[in-house]
C-alpha cells in the first residue's frame, strides 16, 4: 500500500546508527534503493510507506549482515545521539515506570500510523505494552524486533542493566496483536524499603512470641540488637532515598536548565522576529529590506553564515541577493551563481524548497550529492557547506525566494527549532518584499503619470521641450548639495517636474511669441502659477507630496516680496519653491528661446549672484553654482579619458 505510515525520524535513527557503527555503508545508495531521499529523511514532517521501509531494511540487512540490526536500532533510539531532548524528558521522570506509561502517547502521536500502542502497569517494576495493527496495515517481523529494542533502551536510561522482555503474543505467530511484558530490576531504594518493612515485621513477631513465652530475658537481650539492626536498615534506606532524590534532582535540574535554555532561545527568537518586523516596516526598497534582514540575522542569531536568494520576475531563476559570513571570493562566486526553476528535472535543495514550499534540514551535504547537478555540487564544494537549513520565503501562497543558514564554524548543531525559527521569519520577509514590490509598482506608475503630465506641456513647443526635466535635474542637484532628506528631495523633484503645468491654460500665441510680451500678455503668462496650484490640488497627493501644489505654484515668488502670484517674502516662501526658482531661472537663461539665444554659463552665474538676497536665496544660488561647476569638471575629465 502507498499510504505514508512511518515518520522519517525512524529512518533517521537508523542512519545515525549506521554513521556511528557501520560507516562502511553508503547511505546515499541505501536510500536510493529504498526510493527515499536524504531531504525526505531530514524533513521531520515527512512520512514513508511500508514498501519504502521494507526496501530500506532489506538492503540494510544485506549490507551489514547483522540480523539484529532492527533491535539494535531500537536500542539506539533512546541514546543521546539519536533522541536528545526526548531522552532528557524521560530522565526527568525519575524512573522507568512513568516513561513506559507515556509510550502510547509518544509513539502514536509522533512516529507510527500503522498500529496503536497502549500500556498497562502490572507492578512497580513491570509494564504490559500492546501493539494493535490498524485495519489494512501489514507490518513486518523486523519492526517487532525494532520495538523490543526501543523498549529495552527506555529502561536502560535509568539503570545499566537491560530489562527482561517477554513476548507472549506476536502478530507474526498468528496472534491478533503484539504483546510485550517489560520487567526491570528494582532499584536499591526499593530493596531497602522492602528490607526495612519486613525486618520490622519480623522483629515485632519475634518479640511478641518471646513475650507470650514469658522469655523476658531473651527480649532484653534481643531488643538492643534488633533496634540497632532497624536503625542500620533505616539509615541505609534513607541514604538510598537520598541518592535517588539527588539523582532525580539532578535530572530535573538538567531538564529545568534545558527548559530555561529553550525559553531563552524562544524569547530571543521572538525578539528577532519582532526586530525584523519593526525594521522592515520602515523600509520600502527591496535592497534595504534584505540588508536589514541580513544584519539582524548576523547580529542576533547563532549562525556562521546566511544567504537570501530571490526569484527573477519570470520565475525562471533563483538569484543571490544578500548574505553574511562569506569571504569576498565566495560572495563573488554567489553573485555569479543562479539556480534554474524552469527545469523540471532540477533536484537541488534550494529549487525543491522553492517549488514545494517546505523547509529542509540537511545533516550532511554528502548525503544529497547524488541528487545534485554538477552545478549544484560545485556550488556546495565552493562554499564548503556540511550541514545547513533552507526555508522558502512565501507570501500569499506564492514562493518569492529562499533563506538558508549554516554553522560551518560553530560547533552548535542545527536542529528543528532552528527550522521553526526561520519558518517564522520567512513570512515576515515575504510580506515586506511583496509590499516593496507593490510600492515600487505604485511609484513607477506615479512617475509615469508625472512624466506624461510634464511632457504634455513641453509637447506644445518643441523649442522648450525638456525644460521641466532639466529644472527637475538641477533642483535635485541642489537638494543633494544642501543635504536634504530623501523624502523631501523626492517631493521637490515632483514639484519641479510639474512646476509649469499651469501653462496648459496659456494660449499658444503668447507662449510661442517671438519678441517681447506686452503687459497684458505678461499678466496672462503669470497666471500659470495659480493655475498650476489649482490643477495640482485636484490630484490626490498623499503624505509629504501634499506640499507639491503649493511649492509648484510658488516658484516665481521672490525673497523681497516682488514675485507672484502671492508676493510672499523670505521665510514665507517654501524651501522647495526657492530651489525650483533658482533651477528654473538657470535653465531658462542657458537655453534657446523664441526671442533670444542661450546665455553663457558664466553670465548666468553672474545674474544669479546679482539676484541673490533679493530675488533668490543666497545659499541655494551658491549650491547650484557648485553643482554645475562640478558637473563641468567631470564632463571635461571624461572627454579627456575618451580622447
């Protein structure tokens, strides 16, 4: 049957045993024979079918020649190397009895779907465990042997000697169930309890008999020795209890310490997730988002290295975007490496994680080499990865990329909790990336709209075409020279691009007139400022962009109050309007017009400085001159290099 019945952790225990005692076995070949992959074994959420498990055992038996390999693997299952935290949990229970009482819940919920485990207490040191197959499931004899090994290992956690296991009923002998009776030796505490109680009873009976026989001398003779014997037994019993309590206390302390460590890790993980969320909520650029994520991962988490790959717009490649912990040559190698998403036969971990939207914890990259292309093998070789975690970055059901970490330098092994942490972080990254993409699309749409509006004015007169773009360029240079914040620069850039939009209401006869304008014509031209403001106020600008209409409409105001349309003075004029005024004047006088030739740059600088303090802001004038001189020097240097 093809129903998944056995959790991958069962096979993982076999693999760990093989690496520990049978390292001559080729794990990759073994898994391939069983139609399993190392990635599936590493994924603790994966389940295998009965056919796959049968093939695995059949091949393993042939390779090792050990007919007891299944029982040995069962014993190994409770070793520190194989079950870590579960072993500590059992030890925290003080004795075997409680551990066996929990077998049903432990196995049924986490390891096996083919049968149901139940346990029943028979005595202080004996438990009956019954395994009942589920309808339609047919296990094999080696799985019965594996169970017995596991039952032996549990008692072995608490005492050096293996327990005795009786198997009165077995499915493979025709019985409906497998029934096991596990009996372990009583501890020294139990022995001294037994001795104390029965010694006290024996002495009481002896004294009573002597009293009835009127043997008072015998009573007087025996009493001191009897009391001494009881006292010695009591002392031994108390010492045994104390040792047991100390052992239990140590186990509980170890368990508590581990719980506190886990709480600390969980708390730190929560802080990391929150910190990433807070940092990303303030970012709208993909580069900034990835840079912040990488910095936080490197600072707060115990990983040697990490990287983020994102798919290209066509979803045909995974491309490196950011990373930490890599050497310069490795970063250069990463920058040149891509992973194909458009090839159905691609079986690399990153590609599978992206496609199937599930994480992987790869214990040893050598185990998956058989599933990698030559390119992927070269990638692993170049980066020297041994064990790593890979998680998909998903948003609204769509894969956006992957995040991967490894511990090349750290001795701390990667575990399932690391997978859980990354799977908690990845959606936060995914949402931020999606929002950044939406913001970018909205910004591009907004920019296109603005350019169309500006072009609609320039298109009326080919001679002045490009005026708005040049004024915007000069305004942005001034903003940069003045050190204005990026959001304010962007807002002034938009206002500069649209500063002349009101000219759409000025007749062509006036706008394109050769020669000097009459006073009436000049007054009509001046109306373009308030028309610009009125039109732009119809646009639903948001945030800092709400200042665009006012700034664009005030670009002909002058410091001394002689400008228009409102005659504003000094500080009453918005900074953005002052910047656009200088940029607009410079562009106008240095460009060809219907009524005059372009002015030399030096003459334009002279006029700007003459108007500084009355018409223009002095600092802004000097900022523009500095920018234009720098640009001229750079152009001359480029010309020399080309020559």
